[in-house]
C-alpha cells in the first residue's frame, strides 16, 4: 500500500495535480451517494 501511495504522490507532482484536493472532492461525492442492501449486498441506488 505504501508503494501505491508513493507512486500516486509522485505522479500527481509530475502532472501538477493537487492530490489532497482531488481526494477531498471524491470523498464529498461519495458522501452524497445513497446505498441500500439488496439481496444481502450493499448496492448504490443514487448518485
């Protein structure tokens, strides 16, 4: 996992992407999603 994190940090630096900002944006988006358990499986029902 640490290797993946270091790779992403390096790649984001090369591409000029603010990785922290992108992670925060994605977390906000995920918080708005709605899930239901259908047939014993947690399923996304609304974006």
